[in-house]
C-alpha cells in the first residue's frame, strides 16, 4: 500500500542517501521536528542530544552509539535523542573535531610543538605495527576527547533544552485551545 510504483534502483537510493531529493534543509528540519516530538521531558531529550554530541567527539568511529548507551545507562537521558545527537559528528565536521581533540590532548599531556611530530605513515608500517604507528595520533585524541566532547555537549544541550521547552509549551497550549473549543461546541 505504501510502496513506490517504480522501485528505486541501488544508485538512486545511494544518491538519495548522500543528497536528499528535497534537499538538506528539509531533511534537517524533518529530523529536528522528529526530535522535539520525542516523548520525554525537555531535559531528557536535550540531555540525550548532548550525550550524542559528546560521544561523536570520540576518535574511534563505530563506537559512538555504544558510548551513548553506556553514558545514558549511568546518567539518564533519551537514547533516541542521543543517537540523533551523534550526527553532530559527520564527514563535514570530523576533521575539525579530530584536530581539536588532537591539539587538546597534546595540550593536556603537556607536549610542546617538537613532541607533536606525527610518524610517517605508510602501508608497510600500518601492516607491520598498526598500533605503534597510530598510538602517537590516537593517544592524544583519546585524552582530548573528554574536554572537546564536554564543550560540544554544552553547546548542544542549552539551545536544545530551550527550544524543546518552547515547542512543548506551544504544543500544550494548542491542545488546550482545541480542547476548550470542542467543549464550547459540545455545550451549545
């Protein structure tokens, strides 16, 4: 009943994934509307978004949702909002996040500019000693992840909290107006 008349080909689905037919503005607006309509308190939803933003600063790709689940287990929050919050880390923002975590980690480790020299990476080196080659990069990033993630979480939490509170208040007022109008019509 809800299927397409002409199913999309693989390449059409792939193109739609990377560039929505309706555009990124509409896709972003849709996701935001879905987020503010989640069930839960504004704090719970905003906390979930902030946890997702915090987890997206982790330099190990593929573990962000796992980190969200672990953090939510201990401090609470909305898991679906956290998964949506991980979209703060995306291919456009990852280079900036990784640079910030690397520099922040080196700062916290007390390394000066001479100690920050990266190893010369090659395929042979990555095959022979992958952890030895990547540790000078991943180590500082794992240390810098925490403060950068906390900053990103705070930047996401407060605007989200305020907008979700405003949306839910507006929605409640709209429901009350409809309810009172229906009661007036029933009284007549």
